[in-house]
C-alpha cells in the first residue's frame, strides 16, 4: 500500500500546530477565533507558524482579501505571502484540486504599518479632511523641513546651543509614538533639551501647519491620522468591517500608537493574532513599547489565549541553557525554557582578555583556525553594542587580510541626484508640495533661491494651477530652460499622460542638469536607470513614490566603494541590526558593565532589563559556537595616540554565578603582553641597603 504524502501541517510541532489552527471552523464563514498571543522564542519558527495560520484561515473559507497582515518590513510581508501560498497550493493538491494563485493575488492587505496606513488614509481621505494627492516625506525631507522652520523661528541664531534638525525630528517622533507629553519625552529621553520645551512646542506646531499647507505627511502622520480615525467609532467600525482576521508579526516591536490602533480596530479581539517575543524587545529607543506584548492578554475579557513556542531549531542546547539562565534572572516576562534536539558536549565560552587589542587577536586567531579546517568566513559573525566598538577589530582584520562586511548600507534616497529626480515627480503629483518645488526650481539654470521662492509664491497665488507656472516672469537668463521645464511639468501633471514613460521624460529633462551640477554623472545616471526600471513594477506614480519612500533601496552607486572580489567575508554587526539573523559562530564584544548594560541605561530598572534582552538576542544568534569576550581594561579615548591611560572593566552584572555555570571560562593573553625579559644569575644588587643609604 502506497504511503500518502504528509501534508505541510504535519511538519509543525504541537505548539506550532495549535497556534496555526487556533479557533473554530464554521461552515461557510471561515474560522472564528478570539484574541491569540503567540510567544515565539528565538529560533522557534514563528514565521512558519504565522504563514501556516494564514494558510489555515484561507483553506477553511476565509477570504484572503479579508485578512489584514501587518509586518515590520515589506520583505517580511512578501515572504509570509509566499509561504502561505505554497502551503495552500500543497493542501489543495493533496485534495486533488489544482492550486491557484488566489492567496498571492488576493492577500491584498499585507505590509508594514506605514504602508497599510497610507492605503487606508487615501481611501478615507475625504472623511479625514485630507487631500488624497498628499505626498509622503521621507525622514531626510522631514528633517530638512524642520530645519527651515527652525531657522525661520530664529532658533539657529540663539546664544545657546539649540537641538539640530535630526534631533528635533527624533524628539518629535518619540513623543508621537510613545503617546507621552513633550515634557515627559524630554525628561525621560532628552534631559539636556529640557530648557527648550516651549521653543520645541512652537517648532512642532509650525511644522504641522506647514505640512498641512503643503499637503504632505511624514512617516509619523501615517500612523497619527490612522490613530485619529480609529477614535471615531463610525469610521473605526467602517474599517473593521473589511477584515475578519488581523495578524501582527513582531508585536514586541510595536509602539504605543500602533498598539492602540490594533486595539481600536478589533476592541473585542475577535480574529486578532499577534506574534512576538518579549525577550527580544530591544527597540525602546525607537519608541517600541514592550508593555504592548506583556499586557496583551489582560487587554481583553475574557483574557486572550497564549501559546508559547519553545522548541528551538537553531542553536545547540548548551547555548540555549546559557540564554535560558540569563533570562531566568530577569523581571516581568513570559517565562519560557528554550529546548532543542541539537545536543553538544561544548559549552559556550566566556573569555577574559587583556584589552580591545587582545580581544581582536583572540577572535581573528579563532576565525583563521576554523577557516583552515574548512569553515567559511561567512559562518562567523562578530556582534557589538555600539558601532565604534569594532574599530580595533577592523584594523586587526585588515592587517590579517580577512575581508569583512559591516551591516549598515548607504541610503539610496539620500543621494542628491535621486532626490532631484524624485522631487520632480513628487511636485507634479502634488503641486502644493513647496518642499519638492523649491528643490526642483533651483535645478534650472539661472534660477536661484530667491527666484524659486518667488515662483512658488506666484504658483500659490494662482491656486496651485500648474498651467499658470508658465506665466511666471523668470529671469532672462533662464527663459529657455524655464519653458522646457514648464512644458515637462504640465505634461506630468496632465491626468491623461500615462504613468509608464514619465520617469523617462524626467530623466531626459534632467540629464543636462545632472551633467552640469554633479561629478561622476555617468555613475549617477545608472541609479536613475534603475529607478526607471523600478517604476515599471508599480501601477501608478503615487504608489511608486509612496512605496519607494516607505521601503527604499539601501545603496547608491555614486557613494559605493570598490566592489570586493573576495569569495568570502566575516560579518560585523551591531546587535540591533543582527536581530532575526543567525550564524554558526558568534563572537560578542565587550561583555562588561558599561556595555552590558550600557552606562546610559543603569538608572532605570526597565532599561536594565532591555539591556539583558539585548545580550539575549546576541547569544541566540549562534548555532554552534558562542564566544562572549570580556576585556579586563579599556583604553581611555581622549588621550595622545601613544597614551596608555585606561580603566578596568567590571564584570557584567548579567554574568552571575548561575549564568557563568553554563559557560566554559578561559583566559586569552596577547603575545605582546607576555614578559620576554628573563632574570640571570650573573649579578645581584642589594637595593634595600642602597635605598637606606640615601638618607
């Protein structure tokens, strides 16, 4: 008898299967379920469980178009959809049915909070008093707008240091997403800015006024407007009727604002499933609120069901034992013990080293030894608390000819030539966007800042009528170029002009400006070609501009270094950037008080606990080997190059006796520190008598 092929749900462990199939299947109406919290420990297959849950809903009658899936990156949403589609196709094949593309084509409401929020706002624009042609500002443009207002208010000429634009934006974003007052935000996060509370309040009020005047929204507005919409019961119910199920990934990383949006969308919790791990909540500096996940179950009556995923598929058990011991000493949390079938006789290593140089030597020596027995360099990752912690290590890697890649790419949308071309499209999409307009007008030969301001004032006086721009009295030296631009602008603004081909029109107009303004124009032109190709995959100009802003490419050609031709390289990364990754060999730098926990976090118990979670995230990235490096001394940075001033490192308060029992302890001494002098028996000096004779 032929054995039947197991279905994909058979591959799930019991906890994953309970999470995926949670709820009651009702004939003709899909799956009915109350609120569900899935606590997914590190490496326990949460993506697999969530994709199977989406597939289970679809297979049992839920319309894919009525599932709202919120993730923290667009790529995560795409991966979830791809997996769910595969599971559904396999299940249909088992039933003798042809798999279709219904999941992929109809799971329409999947994406980041900001991208989904943008789509909702455009749909409800009229009810929210919004012009649906609004433009979404990226972070750089938002900071630049704040800088202009900051200057107009006279803050740039104050006698005392006033926060600069990026800090002003950071304060604004934190205050908005945490739902704290400005005073609380300054007291808790930016105490050095307390004296500027009134000035900042005026700055932010004017910032809001200018955004509304220009019909632009920043990233935070996408959530603020959505949140304000959910405060209106009629609008909230109207939106909620569109969705039977709401699935939220990485729930521990949501802000207070995002948590309130989900709560208002489904106040009774029906159909709400959130997945996350409170032990990996490490983004409070981005306004993430760990309380969202810790208090989720109690938010509903009756309480939400909680399913814990604790079977780890990544690390060996000794590594998990160390991670479990670390978290066992933490305060409020969902208690769990990670287990795996991957056994090993080798404990993780806690290595005492002399200093940063010895630490670098130890790591490089270990990496080279592993490579010699057939290990790829890319199996190694070196993680650190702050980016500058790897400085000495990078020198040592270079000295030993070991290639490495450090996480943190160059930002594509910050390249000047890319911003220029996109500004033309943004201004055409929203003629009230004076921020984009000012940038575009200054590209025209003969138009300076003063003329650009006059042209924008003229356009506003004409009711932002695009055709009226040609009537502006441009300087004589700019007449010909002015006419060329106005012809382009009018064509782009004409609703009859098809979207395909618009980027090419702008590129053709921009080419002489690119060659006149920038060096390496040919290299920069390559980025614009890529931009044109990317535009072809979007159905409209608005979707292209918004999605590019919300999920930009990471690198740009004119700023990139010479491409590495090495076949292999070591990974260097901050721990925050490493979340979600895994490697065979993981080295963690500077495991000592002051770094774990950070000296800036020791004043608040809740921040110390986040630092514990940060170390936990670092440890659980390792599959086979984990090395925690603890320098005994640290060089003081503000001293002459050859200076030897230093401080001694204190053992991390997280490395208690119980935690250290899970580690093999060792010491590494650099060859340079070993005393090479040897005493001889050729002569002897009575130093004691000599010192007495001095007196």
